[in-house]
C-alpha cells in the first residue's frame, strides 16, 4: 500500500464506552477480492498496487496497524416502533482516516461476524446484498446524491443460510460518519443528559465545526436545523431521481444527511406514486410517495431526543426548517429536470400534473425525462412512444411547449442542461439481479462493467445502450427483502 496524505484516527472511541463494544472480526475462509474502488481510494489518499492483498482484511483475517474494531451501539424507530435493542449486528467500525482534502472517512466492515447486538443473527452478509449495496452507493454518488461509498467487496468460501444457502461476502463501507439518528435516541432514552451532550458536542466538533463558536443553545439549535435541512434535501433528491429507500427507520438515517444503509431499495421503472420496494413493508409505510413525510417523522424522533438538551421551542423551530428545505430543493430540481430557467408561480402545478400523468399512465420515469431532454434534437417521438394513448402525450407536450415559449435559453443550451440532470442510466433492479446471478457463478465481469456504466449516468454512452433499455416484464417490480 502506498500512502500519499493519509492520517489515521479513531475519534469515535472518544465517546463513552456505552456507545460501543470492542469486537474482533470472525474470519472468513479463502477470500477473493471481487471489486476494488480505485478512484475512491485515491480520493481518500492512498493507492494499492495489488488490491488482492487486502482480501484478508476484508475477510477479517487480519487488521492494519491502528485498527481497533468496535460495534456501535444505537437504537431507533423501526416501522414506527421504538426498538432499544439495535446496534451494529454484523458490521464493525475499524478506524477513521483523514485524506488529503481534509475529509474524514469511517471504515466499516459489513459482514464481519456476530456482535453483542446481533440479536440471534449470524453477523454475516451475503454476496447478493453486498453487490446491491456496492452498486447503489456508487450509482447514487455519480448521480450527485450524498451517500456512503463502497471501497471494496470480498467474497469467501463460507456458506451462509438465508432463504437458501448463499455465499458469504463482506463490504468495506466508508462514510464521512456512521453516526446516525439512532445514536441520539439511544443517548436520550437509555442514558442521561450528559451522555447526550457529549455525543452532540462530539458530532459538532468533527462534522459541524463551523458552529463551535456559537453560544451553546444557539449552537445546538443551528446544528439541529442543519441536520433537518440536510435530511430534507436528501429526500428531495431521492424523489426527483425516482429512488425508493425501502427501510427509512431512524437508525438508518445519517446525521449528515447522506444516503445510508442500502437494503431493499429500488429506482422507479413505470411510475407508481405508491410504489413499495420492500416486500416486508406490508402497510406501505416507506412507499415512494411517503418518503418526504417519513423523513420529517425521523427528524421529529431526533428532535424528541434533543429536548433533553435544548429548549422545546428551539427544537420545534429547528423542525420547521424541513418543509422549506424540502420544497425549495424539490421545486428547483424539478424545474431543472423540465428545463425551466425562468421561475413562475405555476411551475409546481405543471410538476404535479406531470407526476399525475406519469402515475395514471404507468410511464417509465427515467425514460420520460431523458426523452424530454432530447426534444430539440430527437423530436417528440421518444416521449410519445412511452404512451399507449399518444393523445395524452400530445396534450401534455402542447402545454409544455407553451411554457417553454416564455424561456429565453436557446434549445441547444436547454437540452445540454437537461441532459446533465436527467440520467440516461440508472440502477434498475433487473440489472442488479442479472449481475448478481452472474456473480453467483463466479463471473464478476458483468458486475464491474455495470459499475463503469453507472459512473457516467448522464452521458449517452452509445456502446452501452442496452443498459438504458426499459426492463423486461420479469424485471419490473421485483420483490426485494431486508435479508442480508
């Protein structure tokens, strides 16, 4: 390993010991490096000539000097019910590193074996779920949505029982922090005010240092407001790109507003406002159209915890930032997707009418907006062909063109701007399923190729046109569970 500008720390251990348990990884056997994220490694300040040399680290067989693995303790609300028994049940925080740009990275090994918080689980991850997380975290990053990242993925010879026998794997997930809403809920529900204050001051010191000079109550108010705003903007980004998280439990919410804990996620194919991507979510709590409200509900859970440290009026005021932050981000992003540089009050009416039309006629979300982006050069055909009833498309396009007549940008400039925000390539579930099936036979090349495609979601990539095709019938509405 070649270090360039790379500092090792483990500041999480500054917190009281109630927030973690020291645990050694349980080794896997005959590990193989499946995929190594060279570009991310360089951003983080190091390079590896032979990635395979880190397979043993991924398998839990060895640790690097300075690594002190811990399973984090937190709690949270799962499907609306508070669960005090949560924590890292299959992952370990190994250390933190600071790269050449000053960014701090947590290294978290998922699938490292049992911890005190495994709750009768085996502490393992399987190849299927690690591939899905690797793919989606990278897809979201290159779509410009804040997210945890995948540094590398290792498979092993060990069998793991889920619904059937599967192959064990681990993922080295890196994130700017792994502190989540659930840490604060744990401190508030199970401990005391001083523990909550220590956690909050720690988080501000490491990740919101621009607030440290403020008086204490103003500092906490501004911090909570920023967390609420970041969360709102993250969810607005999800909605605009058609992303469904699937398990928006409060323990899956990053305190930095980064997309976190990929499980039964999905990107929309045919638009369905009430789409539920997690087949265990029987009541649709985390359906696509409920994500904005659930984001706010999770902020309320966080606010409820912070009442021990803040004036209640300050907590309520901080929560009020959610609606404006969400609406501003969503409206501006949708204006960009529609190519509207001029702001008009009626734009939200156009946006909601567009969503209603896509929902009623089951129109592919990504293909619609990409086709709309190419109107000047490709004409209306790519949009009209998505509709069984072309008259519906024609009527909508007529109204849209009237709105564009009030714009001043040249068509070519608008097309370029729209193509830069409306992706051609997204991680459709059927694409992930195909590469998983190949990987389970030992063929990882399709997986690596898909990653390369997802790195350039807004480019035309004519050689990769097949990845932009609508899903086959079998690939729509695939059932995805929380199984790891």
